[in-house]
């Protein structure tokens, strides 16, 4: 049964995308830059962040199982979004993936993450936070995760983000002894 939005909150329709996400790349990039150059990521340069995200988006849209969900306001501005894909073997080593393997060990990466749906990015603009949009986007994208398995990683200094996932029932596999890193891995509830 669908849940009613809180009184006075209009439920914004969600749009589903695959590789056609590039049709809204400009709007998505603007939202990404606004979200991920604000605290706690204020140390990031907006221009560099914009360029890196656009380049990554083109590559990511081609990944096996890529999906995205976008929420937009009436004027077309992206309010929130989530992207992800099915994690393939062999497990990647670029970006922060080496830290994931260091934190969990190769055996647990293979068992817990390979074949699961990876949430790559989840972002909600400041004015839409606290409305349930982030939870809704995440739930909608993970609803069809292979075998009900999904995972994500985030920065250990993103305290509000960590609290959001913990409140949602996402669980953290215990790191290997002595394998603390600046990232935290979460597994989907269940």
C-alpha cells in the first residue's frame, strides 16, 4: 500500500533512466556539484567536480545494469537523484575500490559485493532534505537489486550521510583487524 506524503508535501514523480540518463546530464551535473561541494565536501573545487562527474557519468551509463532515478522540480531542476549498477567481477581497483578491498578483504568483497547492486551516487539538494526524498530514491532503486542485495560506500567524515544510512537499516560489515580506512561500506537492510 502506498504511503501518503506528509500534510503539505507534494510527492514529486520519479523518472527512471538507463543509459538515456545522458539526456539530463546537464541538470544532473548541476545538482551533483551543488550537493557535493557543500559541507562536508566543501574542500572540493566546483569546476573540477563538474568535469570529473560529467566524464564519469558517460562511462557509468554504459556499465552493465546501470540504472538511475531522478526527481525534478516543476522548473526542471534536479531535486534529487540516485545512480548505480550491478557490481561485476573482477572487482574494480580504481577510485575508492582498493580501500573497499583493504577494509573487507578480497574474499568478503567477492561474497558480499560482486553480483550485488552498487549504489554509486545518492544526492538530494538542501531544500529537499528531510522530506523523505532520499529514502524514497534509495528504496526505489534497490527494490530490484539482484537477489535483494545492494551495497554502497561513503566517506567516514560525512556524518549526516552515515546517520541517514544507519537509520534506514543499512549495516556495516566489520572491517578486517587493522584495516580502518576513510570510507565506510554499507550493505542493504535484510
